[in-house]
C-alpha cells in the first residue's frame, strides 16, 4: 500500500507542477521556443529579452485587437528533439495562436511539421534557406540568408571590377555553409573562384594557407567565411604576410569583438552586415534609421547589453505578426497567416520586408550594408 | 502484496510497469503527454544498455550517445541515400553499432577507470564530428529529415503510436536484460564488477565478458537512437553529442546503478523534470541541478535501490 501512496503522491506533484505554468485568462497566447541556454545561447538570449520587453510594451498600450498578449517562452537548449516536445506542448497544452522563434535551423526544421499540422502561423528566427524553400503555407522567417551575404560581396566585387577570387573558409558550421552558398551563386554573379583553402575552427595560425593564396598570380580578392576567433587570426596573418589584395569577411564577424581581436590588421577589411550594426551612422534619410535606432536604444537601455542582430530578428518577427493581426482585425489563425503573407513595405531591423505567396522571407539585397573597417570602427561603403 | 517481494521478483517489476503503461494514457489530456512518455521509454531503453555496462560490468562509457547517433543516422541515411527500407536500415544500424562497438571495444576496454572514461569520451566526440562534417551524407550541422517507418503498408507516425512502440520495446528490452542477468553470464558480470582479479581467479574470461556487454549496450543505444530519429522525423548531430552521453550516465546513476527499473526512473526524472520546471523560467536549470544533487546526496545508491532498501528496513 505504501508504494501505491508514494506513486499517487508523485503523480499528483508532477501534475500540479506541469499545470502550474498555465493560468486561465482571456489573453492571446504567443509561443516561442528559443535556445536561451546551451551552445546557441548567443541567439536565444537576446531573442528572449527582445520578445519579453516588446510584449510588455504592447500590453502596456492595451494589447492588440482588444486582447492582451501572453508570451510563453520555452528553452530548447539548442536540442531539436526538445524543441519538438515544446512545440507539441505549445499547440496541445498552451493553445497558442501564433509562434515566433526557433533560434536554430535544426530546431525550426524539427518544429515545422507540428505547426503545419496544427495550422498555426510560425515565424522562424533561424538562418537556413531550407526553412522557406520550398514555401510552406504556415512557415515564415525573418533573418536574411547566407546566400544574400555572398551576393552582396559579389556585387561589391563587380563594382570594383574584381572577377577572380580565392576563398578561405573555416570548417565550422557557419563557415562551411556560407562557403557552399558562395560557390553556388558565384557563376551567376560572374565571379570565378580560382583557389580555395580551409582551416579548422580551433587553428591558431593560417599563414600556410594564406601563403598559398599569395602565390597565386590570378587572385584579385580574398573572401574569408567563418565564425568566432578564426577570422580574426586570418586577418592578422593576412597583414603579417603583407597581402595587398582587397579582403572580405562575412557577416559572421559583424561584432565589435572582431575589431578588437584583429586589432590594426582589421583596417580596410570589408564585410556585409545588417543596418542595426551601424544604426548611428546611417544617413538621416535612410528608411530603416528610425527603427534600428529605436530598437538599439530600447534594447541597450532595458537589458544593459550591447545590441545584436539576432535580437533584431525577434523584433521583426513579433512586429510582422502584430501588424498582421491588426490588419486581420482578429486573432483568427488563418486570417493572421494570410495577412502575414501580405506583409508589404514593413520596415524592420533586418531590412524592408515584402512577402508574397512565393516568398516567405521578403528581404532583398538592400537588407545588407557593405561596411569597411576604418580607424577601429565600422563605416558605410557608399 | 508484500512490497519487498514485488521489488525483488524481477519480472514482476516489468508486469507492474506494463500495467502502469497501459493505464497511464487514460490520464493523458493531449498528444503532448504521449510524446513525453514515449521519450521516457526511448531514453530508458538506452539507459538499460548503459546500466548493463556501468552497473553490472563496472565499466564507464562517456561516449554512448555515439551509438545513439549511429542508430539515428542509420534510419535517416539508409532510406535517403541507399534506398533501403526503414526497417532494414534500423536493423543495419544496430548491426553497425555492434560491429563498431566490437572493433572499438577490443582495444579500449583494456583501459581502466579514468583512462577508459577518457577513451570512450574521445570515441563519442569523434563520431559527433563525423556526423557534423560528412555533410553530403548527414546534412551537416543542420541535420536531415527521416522518413516514416513503414511496416506492411502501415506508417508509424504520431505520438500515440510511438508511445506504444517505445513502451513495448522497453518491456522487451528490460525482460531481455533481466534474463541476461539471471544467467551465468550475468553472475560473471557482477563478479567482474566486484573484483576483476577474483573473477579471473574463478575462471571468467574478463576481457571477453566486458567486450560482450559493451556490444550489447551499444545495440540498446542504437535501437533507442533509431526510435528517436523515426519518432522526431529529423536528426541533427546534437543527438550524438557529449552532453547526451553525460545525460545517459546521469540517468543510470540517478535511477540506480545495477537496477534495470532504475534506468526507467532515471530517464523519467531527466525527461519529465525539465518539462515540469518550465514555470520557474530563469531559475529552471538551478532547480533542476538542486533536485539532482538532492537525489544523489539523500538517495546515494540511486532512486530505485535506495527506496527499495528503505521499504526493506521498515518491514522486517
């Protein structure tokens, strides 16, 4: 009998714990599964803070369509299997009307079937193009893709009349993915990749690879795709070897940390990045300027941390959803979805969004700005 | 019925779990609960295998998620790249895990203690790197999708279906493990756990026994991995990562080393608690850590053996 009582007690406790998170209310529930902890916390943490501060602000102004919002955030620890469990929970238990988030591509891809089946609008904050290609009825995303970064660099190369390049790529997930995308779109841009080198994510010296590149007579410019400390070392080695060719980095190093790691060697390096990074330097007539400056100030004031483009993606996702719900005039899932798809001329931190039934991202190359590092700071390349 | 008899008579425990598993869905308000329960059974299956290795043969493995990865990627890569039916990929994955375990186990099981732990850790990390970097085959860090398991024209999909598949598989896995432990081989294993020197003196081929149980535990992990992949419909290298290996070890230790039902309890704790603690928001991980520490301090032998001992003391 004793064991029976024990099991009952355990069961009751667990049920109470699970039920504890839910309170009955007339609020509209918006779900988010983010990688707040774990290896992708640099994405999930600013995303969570952003969603929380803006939902609070919207509620303070009386909510949307006469209803206040309730944000339900779960942390998947960058594990797609957990993300899938939480997605089921949001649909079955919490009964959300819309979903913002999925920090990583893996988590997003794992959750897509759940929201497609439940017919709930899902705005992902992850990078990969597979999320929106092929187009899925209920799935959207806000961040630009690696392909667009490649195209932006190639566009700049063409303007400088440079046609043959070398790529040096890190063997990390980001570096490899972007390298593949660049190789794929190079022919379309009229760029020829004449030489390729790779390095390991934890390598501390890339002079041998760069010496190889220096020895190739037909290379006119060099692109480095990678994430973390690798690109900073490549940049230092590049200057140590006194290579004079124009040098491009990816949007993966678009943080002040890169400049401080690479030091004076970073002078003259160009890279594509979101407008948010140069919020203060945008010309006054730039349409994105008011949005990015306001987001930057709000985020930095409330969280006490420097702004990141990842939090910006969450801002864009939430605002696209809110605008759509306002246009729909209700929180009916199908109507909200239709309105998200009709998003036109939405000015977000990531760019100006124009969605259509065949494009559930809606960004073009103007989403990226070409930056050059001068005197230890970003400057816009006109 | 006397609790002691119930806990002692081994197969009774399985019957009891089967009873609970059959009745439990009556209390499930939605498919989400089926999913969580199915995950408990899937990870319990992997934990049983590791428990045979750790709790009985006394060998540590910090790389067992590597075998979960082999099983998981087998059912993804087999149908996608080689046109194999999912069930055949499933079997091939288990066979591949056994072969890999055999080849790897021969040299590394000669190591002891920390050295063995580090060698298995290295093995797990290595597999994880392979899954991440062989992007053409595995889809790289973003993973790849897994087709549904189709048997005789019937597709296994949905949380409820997988609840029953994983529950029944767990019972079979537990019964086989208990059966093994009651055989001469099982007694030899326990002898190795207590003292390798004494076991060798008794004429037990220690190296062979260790290798056998390592292969068996790899097959358990591989099957659990295949289930997980088929159930989720997507697989990423995270499944074979170092943290998953540690999680498996934690399941075995929490539930109780050397207790097959302990594997189920350990898995239940680590799968259900993170779900139950979400209402704590930012303090979730702290609470989880505190609970795990509490269990290890107050139920030192693991949940099942400690609770069983408590009941045994109370009823002389």
